[in-house]
C-alpha cells in the first residue's frame, strides 16, 4: 500500500524526480540510459512507492523528452534501438498509469513518423532484424495502450486507429503499407483480447471502407497488408456480432494464401475486394455504412490510387440497401457537394449521381435541406473553406453536425475549384433528371419557401429557415428552364406562384443581419433579397407563358411597388388584378390555395394572402367555395394584425355587391356590427347598409333596431364619410322596423332628431343632404307631417321650436345634447347650437335652468369665431330681457295687492 500522506507527497514534489531526469540526454548512450530508467522506475512501482511519486511529478517532462528523442531520430535510416526503447518506455508508463492522456496522441504521432517514413527495408539487409524488432515493439506498445486503458480501452483503441488511418491515407506507398500493417496487427490482437461491453464499434465502417479500397491498390505490399487486416477485422467483427446478438458467425472470411501475387490483374482485385466488402455487410451498422460511403466518395476523386469501380459499387450498394437518419443523409449530401468538383471519371460521376437520386427519392426533405445548406448564403465560410471539413470526419458525425459548415473533403485547390453555384447547379440538374425525383424536389422547395413562416431564428445561419427560404427562392430561379423541372412546375404552378409572392412579402421583413448574409453573395448582381424574390416570380410567370401579365404589371409600376414596404400591398393588388385576367381554371385553383393558406393564421404572410384573396372576390365564380371563404372572415375580423379587419370588411363589401352571393354574407352581420367602432367604421357602415337592404320582411326588424341603437354616436364622427353613412343607415333602419320593435324605435328616432337638425347645416353637402333625408323619413315614421315635408335647412329653426314645444319635458336632455356642438370644428354647427340653446333659455320656466343656459352661453362668447361670439352676446341680451319681464310679472301682483289695501 502506497503512502499517500500530504507530507510524503510534498516531499516528493520538491525532489522533482531528480534521480530520473538530471540532465537532458544527448548521445545514444544517455538516451538509452534515460529510457531504461523510465522502464525500470515504472516496473518497480509495485514495490517502491517512492519511485512512483518521483515519476508521477515528472510525467509531462518525461513524455516531452521521449517525444523529442523520437523526433531527433533520422528518418533516412535505422541504425539504433532508441525508437524501440522509446516505445518500451511509453508502454511501461501506460501500464503504470503515468502517461498523461493529453500526451498520448503526440507521442504516438512521433512514433509513427519516426518509423513509417523510413526508406523501404530489404529483407536481406543487416538492419532488417532491427527493423522487425522495432515494428514488434510498436505493435506491443499499441496493444499495451489499449489494455491498460481499462474501461476506456474502446476509446483508446478508437484514437489509435484514427491516427493510423491518417497515415494509411498517405500518398507514399511504404508509409501506407506500414500503417495498414499496424492496423492488421491490432485487429488480430482484438480477436483474442477482451474489450469492455459495447453496443457498437465506431471505427468499423471507416476501417472497412479504407481497407477494401486499399485492396485495389497497385502496390502489392499495401493490398496484401490490407487483405490480412480485413481478415482479422472480419474475425473481430464476428466476435462483436456474437456479443451483440448472442450468436456466433461460423462463416469466417478466408484470405487465400498468396492472393496478392495470384490476383495480379486489377479487375480480379476489384472483384475480390467487392466480395470481401459483401462479407462485411451484416456487421455494418447504419453509422458504419455512412462511414464507408463517405470514404468511398472521397476515393472517387481523380486522381486516385484506388479502384473507381469498387468505390462506385460500394456507394451504389450501400445507398440502395441502407436506411439512414437525417444527419447521415445530410453528411452524404455535403460529401458529394464537396468532392464533386474533382469527381471527373465517368464511372465515379455516375455513381454519385445515382446515389443522389436514390436519396432524393427516399429522403427528399433531407436532401433538399442539405443542398440548400451548401449555398453560400447558408454557409458563411464559402465554397473553398467547405472543402476542408470532411477531414474532421474522424471526430465523428455528431461533431461534424455541430460544425458551422457541412463536412467537406480537402484536396481541391482554390484556383481550380468550380464556383459553389455551379457545383450545386450540377446536383440540382441530377435531381431533376428523373420526373419522380423532380416532383419531390419541387415540393420540398415549395415547403422551404413557406418554412420562413415559422419565424424561427436559429443561432446557426445554416439552420435558419428564413435563410433557407431565401436559398430556395434563388434555386427555383435557376432551375426553372430545366426540361424536367418545367413539366413538374406546370403541375404546382398556382402554389409555387403564391409561395414566391409570399416570399417577396417575407423579404420586406428581413432583419439587417439576414439581408447582409444575402448581400455578401449577390453584390456583383446588385440584388437585394426582395429584388431576387421579385425576379424569381417574374421568371416563373414568363416561363409559364404569362408574359402579357408581367408587362401589364410593369406598366402599372406593380413590380416596383412590391419592393417597398410602403407600397407593397398596392403591388400585391396590382399583381392580383392582372392574374385575374388568366383562364378561369387557374383563377379558381389559386383561389382554392388561398383559402387553404388562410385557414391557418400566420402573421408572416396573412396580410398579403388576404389582400390577394380580397382582390379575387370580384372576379371568381365562387360556387361551393363561398362557404369556405365566409368561414375565414370571422377569424380575421378578430385579427390583431394592423389593417386586417378593415381589409376583411372590404372583402365582405365586395360580396354584398354581387347579386349572386350577396344574401349569403348575412351570416357575417353580427361580426360586422362588432366593428362599427374604431378605424374600421367607414367600411363597416357601408357593409351594413348593403346587408340591411338584403334582409327581407320581419327578419330585418330586430337587426334594424339594434343598429339604430348603435348609430347616433357616429353622427358626430370626425370623418365626413362616417357621418354621412351612419345617417344614411339610420334612415334605412326606420323603414325596416315593424311590430313590437316600433315602440323602442320611436324613442331612438326622437332622440336623434336634434343631432339631425344640427347636421342640416353641415358644410359637407353630402352629410347635410343625408340629414335632410333622414329627418323626412323620421317625420314619416313619427307621423309628424311638418317634419316629413322638411325641404330647406331654413325650416329647421321652426322645427326646433316645434320640437321643444312637443317635448317640453325633454328640454334638459336637449340642453345636454346641444353642448358638444359648441366644440364642433364647423362654425355653422356652433352657430346652430347657440341658437338652439338660446331657444331653450327663452322657454325656460325656472331660474335654475335660466342660469344654466346663461353660463353655457357665457362660455360661447369666447368662441374664436366672431359670428359665434356675436350671436352668443345677442342671445344673452335677449335672455336678459326675458328675465326682466319675468321679474315684472312676479312683482306686479304684490303691488296691486298693496294698493287694494
């Protein structure tokens, strides 16, 4: 048991392991002495805890020293045992748990570089024995690292294999052969060692993919080592399968002796390599299969040391016979995009095209998303930087998905790489080469155009549906002329047209940073997002044969109107009007799609969709679809979107003016009545006037009474139109009330007479005329002949006197009703108010009422109008004389009584 007390630990920290590292070893003797001392110390740990502490506090220095010694070894020759002893030391430190995890990778890299880059070794050379012993030391070291990692042995194995694979991809044949041989030895070791229970071996796909391809190399040593490694890897995979399923594979892969020499024909190598690949299929999990595909796609680039035929066959087989998840499909699409510029051999190009078509037919959403995410708009790094990211695939697919850019392979010089638009364009053309795939792609692009309505703001530009919808718009604009695409566009034109129109509207709401993302890619074209969307819509219309409509919209400045938030809806109305000149079936289909869109509220585009929808109401044969349209209106009348209720009311007004559908709008009457208040009152009143005329017989009476009770406040509205319409509607209600409601209506009519008498003097002639007509109707309703025969405003004064005479008990109410008119903006109304209040004063029968009238008129004397103030003065003088007569009459009887006495 080690003594780990604080005092002991402090003591050994101070010594700093001076016994082990006294000075930097310089010559070979000192280097070997240093390395042997490390091994000795690690081996003595079990009996001497003192030595353990000395080495424990010197781990970093020791590891760095070993790394330096390996780096100092000449790569041109093998003339000593320093490399061998360095690996012994690393293995010893690993067994003693004294090898820092952060130094393992650098130490292994130094080991591999010092040995793999040696010149080819002749088996007859004197140094071959030393070379063999050094390789054996490396294999032993790797096995020790795995075994000593304990529960982390699988992770340790993964790290070692990833590092070996990087050397196995070397362009130097001898380096590749040695690295593959180490993989083979490690795989052989795995068949006899026991690893911790695991549900999968992450490196299997990468190893199988690379080793299968290496079997097709022209270098004999490389394909021989690859075959040997695959044999042991297959055995290990069978062992894992037995552990996963409880079964044991009895059909082990047999590698014929001398196969590399016998199979000298490259085509034979290719066939046998593919046969080996098929043997591995049952062991490959979905993630492994993706790794194989990515490795194969990378090897399809020209030039390549591997067989294009085998790589292509692996891609074809795996894509057809595998089930993928979203992230896996995205990675394959990104890999194709990144490698496509250098996939120039026919068999290779056809393979990736077939793979893309298969994936498109099976997973159109993911494929379209992946390719859109390759757009420079969605990828802030640009095309050439994308080419570097698949080199990080060794870190695993989860890490790759978190990267800002798609996983793309290195290897294409920037000056030779085709532009990102050209690469993506080639992929889109492939996807449109088959009608079924083209149909699915267009449907997905259509969905992408609409996905911006989610208003999702992603932290990643690539995942932001708003940016993806911009990329989809640009894509549609570029692929419209493809023959297959054009056939499919015909089928979905109405929906696509509406989607692009809504996209135009959406781009007016883009945030600054989203506009900047687009602008970076389109500076040379001077295109903003909204101009790009308008351009796509114009191109779509032209391709579909609607050049006449495009020109007509242009003549009305409709396209320019769409570009500004201030005139955008005007532009939408212009586009809608011109599209109404198309054939009836198309108009009807667009109308149906609008109903479908508006059935779900979405603040992103609902105002634009409703504007287009309202414009169509006047020219579409609604038929059975009218009910669907009417169901939409109550929901949007309650919308909080500015201007939406008013727009809906305009649509209802259009319908009430159509004889074929007008009466069916009456179901909306209660909803319209709720919108009499506020900014929507003008349109609401116009709608109610039409609806009231549509009501028949007794069914109109309750509605007319309910309206009459709501209308009087609108007589004094600031808007001339509102005043006129409300008075006209009030006049109409009087002729509609019958039966029991007449008594209640009489009260409403009597209460409205005074305001109507005032409005006879309106400066606006339409309001004055409406008031006169309403008063005549009121006279007929009340059976008051003089009022019914009222034809001149001059007669109003006489009618006012009659009104006061007939309703003496209402004088107080009339006084209160008159006072607001003293604040009217119209001088004529203030004058009439002063006259009427004076009339009330003259007929006042008590001091209190007279004082109240006098007080009101005193305030009127301060009116800014000389006419009003002068009239108030004159009225006050008259009332003063009236009061004096009252005083004389009150005093006369008492004097007469005094004289009589």
